[in-house]
């Protein structure tokens, strides 16, 4: 069973709202609706380290994100994609916000 996040991680960039709800589900809100990327039903050994972790880290750290790029990453890492009507309810839950520009880089 997957562990739970202490805080829900939220990143807003390029008109997208990305919510890392737990270690198995990522929601992306875009202008046409909400996409849900998950690994709930994957029982493959090593899937987290080979597929899910690189996918989620690239969504957390890359500077420029667009839906086409996110969907190509999901196809590359064999992540299932589905549509959702709404985002998860974030009221009364601790939230950690990631900066819009992704990870901190050494800027001179």
C-alpha cells in the first residue's frame, strides 16, 4: 500500500494547476477540464522507480510545462490517463506550494 503525503503539493504554471494528491495520483487542471494521471492498478515490480518517479519529478521540476508535453511523458512512462470532472477537495488540508519556475536553479 502506498504511503500518504504529509502535505498535498500544488504547482501553478503556464495556465495549468498540478496537484500531487498522493503518491499514486496527479491531477492537472487545464483550460479544457481536468486530467488524472494515476498508477492505482499497476502491480509491476519496480514501476515506481522506473516510471512513476521520473514522471512526477519532471512535472515538479521542469520550467515549461504544456499539456502536450505532459501527455507525451505519460505515454513514454506508460502512465494511465483519465478525465475527471473536478479537482480533489483541498479544504482543511495542509498544502505545500511549488514555485512556478520549478526547481531552484543557479542563476548568475
